[in-house]
C-alpha cells in the first residue's frame, strides 16, 4: 500500500555535532506540495497588501499569522540511520454538524433494529 502524500512533508536527521556545539542536533527539509492550501482567511485588502509585498520582494512570503500543526514519527532508513519524518498541516478543527443534520442521523439510528 502506497503512503498517502501529505501537502507538506518533512524529515529530520540527527546531525553529528560535538557536545556543547552551537550547531543544531537535528537538521532536515520541508517539502510543500503544490496542492497545499492554508485555511488562513484574508480580506481583499489583506490580499492586495500581500501581493504587493511579494511583487516588491520578488520572493514567496509566508502570510503573517499563518499557523500550522506538525507531527513527527521515529523511523529508520534503509542504511539503519534513525530519523524523524513528519507532516505539517492546517490545525485540526472539529467540525460541528448542523442541528438538522444531527436530528436526521439520530432518526436513522432510531429506525435501525439491533
């Protein structure tokens, strides 16, 4: 079974550094899939300012206030090296069902014989 590709994936490898070194102990990459869409809401004015910033800088700029959720798992490479792999995604938000939809689902359950 193929792994489901995440919109943003990441890997972290242990960095061989001497104790007390200012170098990071973990180092890796983050890859953003073209299909990733944030749930950050922007007004037309905010969007115009953002586009103007990107045009002025000539570089992609992450929107201010962008909040993402990360999760990492321990893994071992084919060469036996341990590393962390993970995903970055929009924060989980519990979706509330409309009251009418809840009533309909409960009615179906009431009609089901057990």
